[in-house]
């Protein structure tokens, strides 16, 4: 199921074209994914849990973050507050045990900080954020999963991780257990950037090289979304698949002012995000190389 089409909207610091698509897949009876497409926040939540608990959990996460789209200004602290509110509501569902309600959260927010426009990425679980920028293609987020931890330890290659029996076991989620801390990244936005947010219904079916080629070749975000969903379905469609694509049409930040001395607020305490905005390094898959 596609959104009506590519939209052009102004986010904080960045004017973007954006689109979304979601599909139940070929093996599931319920689509437990939810998406948010409302500047300055763009999001995919992949729900989990029995008896439609996942569908409810992902919807709650989207509802809580959608409250921020009406704010005149968006702060990093607001993202954390929305996450905590969603956690409390999901816990209140009372669906304990092995099928407790929970959801991943992969989110991109546009934000202007000190005159510079940024993509602010938040990740909890194994839904992903990718970015294409000129000659660069990168997976920004790092999966919170058992197989990612094994890859980090050198016990699995990336190729082995794609077919490992524990590849769907995640180590952090919103709900479905104790509160978990998300990872954050702060990336300067550039005109022409294309950012993809997706559930593992895409990344688990379609190789990164194909994802990159599709993002680069599609004439608009909606075409990219539709093509990516079709690729996931053609590869088996074993899970719900949801994608959001955002393209920076114009970066509105003015850049930092040139000064010869520290300006007002120069001695302020950095936020947690400013202190730690780098992902864990993804190891080179040397054992899988030919």
C-alpha cells in the first residue's frame, strides 16, 4: 500500500520531498508496521507481540511522536520524552510474557542547530536508516540484534548473519521488556541527500547493493518506495515491509557565524547527543570476501 504520492514539505532546517509505502507481505495475516510522514519527523515502527499487540504498540509509538510535528521548535530532548511516553503507554497494555507488546523505532528528524541543518537519527531495534549522498551510501543505524552482536565480536560474517536462525531476535525494543536506550546520530544535511527508513521486511530480503541502486535510480521518493516494496515482495515477502524515503530539496541552514571569540552560550554543557553521535563501527566482512 502506497501513500498518495511524493510530497514536498518544509521541515526544520530542510525542505524535503518525501513518500512512504507499506505492505502486509506474503506470509503475515496482520500488518504490524506503522509509519509517520509529517515534517519534521519521519518514522517506521515495526511492532511485535501476539494478538495484534505489535500493531497497537507501533501505532502508539507513531502517535506519541506525531505530537511533536506541531511544535514550533523541536529539541533533541523532545524525542526522548516522546519515547518515554510511548514506553509507558505500551507497558500499560499489560500484555506480559513471551508475546508482550513491543515495537522497533527508526526515526529521522530534521533539525536546525546553531544555524546548521541536520538529520537527527534515532534507532531502537533492527529497523534501519540508510543514506545516499553523492558518492556515499551508508547504513547509518546499527541493528540492536543478536546477530549484530555476533558480527561485532567477529563470530559471524555479514553473509552468515543474513541467514542465521537468530537473525530476527532483537536486543532492544520499545516495550516488550525493560526500558531500553536508543542510539542517536547527528548528520549534517546536504542538498540531494536521500534518506531511507525501513523495517527489516526490506533489509532482510533485499541486499544493500540493490537498495542503493534503487534509491539512486528512482525519479522521486514515491517511485523509490514502491520499487523497494516490490523488490521485498519478489524476494519472498516473509514479513511486513514498510519504507519511508526523504530527499533534501533545499538545505535552509545558514551555517555557523564566523567569530573570533566564543559567543553567548559557548560554555553550555553539551547534550548527550552532541557528546556521542557516532555509530558503532561496522566491521569489514573479511571472511566473506572473495
